[in-house]
C-alpha cells in the first residue's frame, strides 16, 4: 500500500517505532519536472526529497505531498508527510535533511505527529487539506527584467486593472471550472473558490486564488485568460460566457509555470 496507507513501512531500526512526520516544504521548481515522482532519472521534487531521507535515515520512505505542482512551478508552503523510524528529535532530523537537500529545496519546519498505528490512516497532507492557496505574479513592462525571469510572467503590455478585478471576482463560489482544466480523477470539475483577487506590489501584479481543490492546470489557465481580458483581447462578458460554458477552449492561453507558487495548504483549525 502506498500514500501512507499503513502497510508499506520501513523496518524499525534498533526497535524504534515508525513515526509519521509532517513538514512544510519550499522549493524552486525551475530544475524539476514537477513534484510527483516519475520514471527513474527524471528530476522531481518528490524523488529528490525521498532520496535524501533515505540517505539520512538508511530507510526507504514514501513522501506524500498536498499538491502535485507542475514542471517549473514553485512552492513556499507545500505540505508533505512521511513515515520513518527515528530515535532523535524532530529538529535533528530537520537539520540533517536540509544539510543534504540541494540548495533549491528546503524543509521549513518538521513536526513529529506520533507513532504509526497499523490499519489507521492518520494524517494525510492531500486528503485532509481543506483548501490550497496559489499566487501568480505578472510583470507588465516593455522590457524584461533578468532578475525576475524565473519568478514572473513578463507581459509586454499594460493591463486593465479593473477588468482583471471584475473577471477574477466572477470565479468566487462553487462552480463548474471545466473551462480551466480537467479533474485528476473522474469527471467532477466542480470546485469551491474562496478567494480570487488581484493586488499590486511595486511594478508587479499578483493574483491569489484559494480553493478547496484544483483541476489540472487550472490556475495557469485562469491567469492566462484573465491576462487576455486585461490586454483588451477579450471582454469581461466574453470571459464569463466561456467560464459558464464549462468546456476548455482550444488553444486557450496557458500562463507559463515560473510565475506560479503554491503558497499555503490549509487544514481544519488553521
């Protein structure tokens, strides 16, 4: 059994119990083919973290994430969990893992949740999450800024802030978001969006969206279409019609990955 289901466990070391750990993970996704482990030799965040934990603990573990970020997408608040036999403190394990991880990946915190109980699921970072918060940064300017190249979408046009705001507000609430992506499983594309808003910071435009769950490429497709509205190439009314139709538009703009960051994963009580 995978995904911390309770059956796939590393053998105890020195009679130490298997313990579940929860961590907040930050990473620069530029060099990686997304979070989820892929075929051998393809760099992913999950594989990199699992390899390091194996080096530190001399055990093979499965790391589960709250979200499967795409190739080139970053995270400041990805949440992961893994089970391992460890007889020292959480801080000692945190420091040991970060000492070996590459410079573009780092645990921000690490909490020991308790001993793994057979046949009990325990904490699961994906299934237990109540919402996720993503941030996308757009840089509207005539000339590119090389210092921002892996953090923003450089748009060579001025954008209508009011049109951006009006279009983003249409997404609030429970809707069929099939116009912006496909479900990772099944065919249910209904999601609940609690936040969908633009703000400005220096010369940057920042879009934040919070939802109970997301479809594949949903945020990037939303941003791509919102920017189309901001450019004046689509009206707010046309955006609303496409949204309500619930079908992905052929050749719909997909915002590039480097502007997207998984900011936070929220759980009951947060």
